[in-house]
């Protein structure tokens, strides 16, 4: 996992990514740390109908079976410039970082995530 440098190494999300038609229960791995890392903020944006939203919860853990909460639930509603999800958290080496879609309201065609420097 590579990205901009933080005090504990590199950030998790280097480039943006998207999820087409997210559904409650979807789990997406953002990466696995090779060394201890500081997870930085993520900008989230919806390609959706008016009034739509997506709930997200972020975790880290040595395995995907059991994780420590980083942030959430966070409700994403922004369709224009994106909203910042604060994830400033120190994550040990060799840990997964992922999020779970906890809710979807309205018609959401795509959820976009980008690193926020």
C-alpha cells in the first residue's frame, strides 16, 4: 500500500476507487499495511438521485474476521464536490483496512472514494 507520507509511514488509499450500485453488507478492502501507517482522510462522493445516501463504517484488523472501528457509521450524501470522512488513525503493520456499507437510501449508481491529502 503506497501513498503520501504520514508520521507513521504511508497512507492507505493512493488512488481513487468506486463501487457500482453499493448494497448494504458490501465489504471493500482498501488495502493492507506493509508497515505501521497513519490512515488519512477520504473524500466520498455519490453518483446518485437527489436525496440518496450511503452509510459506511471503517475498520482495521489483522484479519477481516474481526476488526477495530476507525470511523462510522458515516452517512455520505454529497453529489457535487464530495465530503471528507476523517480517518486519522494509526494502523499497525500487516493489518487490513476496509469498510462496510451499512445502509443505502434512494438510487445510488456509484460510490466514489478518493484520498484526501
